[in-house]
C-alpha cells in the first residue's frame, strides 16, 4: 500500500510561510527543520491539526559560566593557592558554592556568573591583579557591576568597619545584587555553623573581632537581606539561619539581643 504524503505549513521567525511535504515516518525530521527556522508550530494542511513545539531551553552550563569557573579557579587556586580563613581548604570551593546556590534560585546567566566571580577583584594576588575593567572586558558590564556590588571596599579596614559598610550597602542594592549577596552569606554562614559544631568557640579565633560582635553582625546582615527583598527566592534559607546563629551566641547573647523576628 502506497504511503500518503503529509503536508504541513509553518511560519518561520521572519514571518515567512513554508510548506513541508514528507512521509509520516519523517515527521520528526520535518519538525526539527521547522524549529531550526524559528517556527513554534506546524499545521496539517488537509486536516488542520496543529503540532505545537515545546519551548526550547537554552544551555544551562553555558560557555560564559564555564569561562567564569576557569577565571575564578585561576585567581583563587592557580595564582595563589588561596585557602578558606583558618582552614586547609581551597578557597575556590566558596565561589563555586555561591554559583551553585544561585543556579538553584535563578536561570539568569549573568547573576550566576557574577556570583562565581564576586571575590576575584577583592582577593586576587598582588602579582596577578584583577580589576573591574578586566571583568567587564571578559564578561560584560552587567556581570562586572553585579560582581563589584558584593565586593568589600577597603579590605584593610577593621572587621567591624568593613561589616558596617557592607550592611549599609544592602539598603541600596538591586534585587539581583541582593540575590548574589544572599547566596554569599548563605555559603559563608552554613560553613560557619558547620565549623562551630565541629570545634565550638575556637571558630571565632579566625576573625578579627569578638564572639558577640561576630554574631551580631551576622544577624544584622540576615535581617537586612530578608527585609531588603521579601520575594527573594533565598529568603527561607536566610530565615532558617537566624535561630541557629542565636543558638551559637548562647544565653548571655540572647538576653542582650532578644530574638523578636524570624524565630
């Protein structure tokens, strides 16, 4: 029995109409050709039946994100073997975790890229400087702006001064900037909580401030980020850390700074 030729029509991305005639078993090939030309559906000329294409998704592990990982790895690992504060752990783990958190919260390539790069300017080795202009040239102005938004100014200032500036800066952040800062804070505080559970108050020896000041600045940052953007997809993660940080502060801290929100 002779197979019947099917004829479909579709419109490409430029608005031009095409006809495609083929044997039924070649339907998938015809659909692929139509989608490649930007068509969103095909209609059977004889019956009027329509095939609607599912929206194609862009790549997740994009070339820009791959490039950002290589760039950050060179800055933190290759150029200086940078370690996490007070630990024999490669620093590169932190920006990669930030990027991973962001990839769970958004599909914005620039936001994820900026999260991976956020410490490269601040923490680069003096012999291998990284500037904002370099980030802009390699990854574009939006990535550069997002990355620098979570970079601490004047890293040589005291711990308390740096944290106060960072806290004040949250009030002026855009939603994308808050998202990156939230991922950074979640990564850091998750590690801090884990390390406290492992070694107790010894963890505070890593910081140039006392225990209560450290706990207080952490809580203030959590509150600032939560209140800065209530629709932040990372709000639940931020909120869940508040009682954990209070617990680390202990009874004396709770008496001086009673928890009233996000219990």
